[in-house]
């Protein structure tokens, strides 16, 4: 018998007691996960003054380089600021722990000794638990109570390549591809409810992109926190070279400004 001749008639109770409950549970779990993550997040710790000074010095140099091609700073002031930053970067003046001792290479920062990095790792592990545990429970619940259920038929045609994705848990080779099993409906909700979460909870919510968060390592999530230790000795040395390169690209936006203004308003004939 061809697959086009096979017709299935679903009991309305499957819609009321399987399809709707799975969808509703997925939505409620996502909303609950968002608020649990907010409760588990600790308030960020204030950085010491030396650490802020270290970061602001690097940011000041980057802004100076970014505007070097059309800089609003006159040449004498630009070179003075650039030379002062280069000398400070070479001497380690802005380093949080002071200039490095000796001429040997500096040891890379150890995240295990940084309280901010440890807090970031713990926050990442907590987030991973909040993401993983509810999904494991829901998947076990669906596999135990609704295994092998056919829930819905998609209203558009699909190729056979979607059969393994939409009919997980159902070993029926002659069933139409458009029928969706209970386990596949779970995965479709898992990856497809991000738009609804953004509508309910806003763009910046903890229920969006859960797939990427679950696949990431909790320690990797911790290293993305603002408190991640960075080797500012290497950053300052690289920034010193970048400042020297930016001086070759320097151009003051005030060069010949009088001539340009007079020519713009027709007070000076262009040669």
C-alpha cells in the first residue's frame, strides 16, 4: 500500500491530554527556568581601583588608535598622549599588581586564584544544572508516558529526509513524513520556543538559546564572565606596538580647515 493511501485518524483526547500538556509544560518550564536563573545570579562584585585603572588605560589607548586616521586631537597633543601611554605600557605603570619583577616572562594569571573567575565558574555550573535537569526530567516523562504516540500532522509537504527527525520513537517506514511523534514534538518545542520566550520575557532572558547553553561547558561559561583574568602584561606590550603603528596613520581633521571651509561656501576658488 502506498504511503499516500494510508490515512490516520487521531483521537481528540491525544490532542487534549498529550499535545497540549507537552507544549504547556515546555513553556512553563522555560519561564520557570528564567526566574530560577535570575535568583541564582549573584550581584557583580566591585572591582578595585587599580583593576579599573588597568582596564581604562587599555580602553583609552584603543580609542586613541581607532580615531588616529581622522583624529580630533592636534598633532602635538596626540603624540604627547601616545608617547606617554607607550612609556607607561612598557614600564608597567598601569598594571594592577605593579610593574613586573625581573626580565623573565610573566606567569599567566591563574583563574583558580581569582575570586571573580571562581564566581563566574560557579555561576556557569549553576546555570548548566538549571538548564539540564528540567530537560532530562521532561524527556523521561515523555518517554515513560507518551512513547510511540502520534500527535499532529504538519500542513505542508516534506521530503523523506525529515522522517527520522519528526518520527523519533516510531518505527513505521510507510507512514507519511508529516506525522510528528511525541518525542519529536518535544525537540521541536525545545528548539522552536525561543521566539515565544522573547515575546513573554523579553530579548534578554535566560530561557533563550538553551541548546547552546547546554552544549557548552560550565567552565567555559565561567570564563566568559567579566571577571575573567587577562594577562595585561602581554596586552600592554601589544598595545604599545599598535600605538606605534597608529602614529603612521595619524591625520588631524583640522588640517587646512580654513581653506576647506572657504572653498565649501564659495569664498575661495578651487585651484
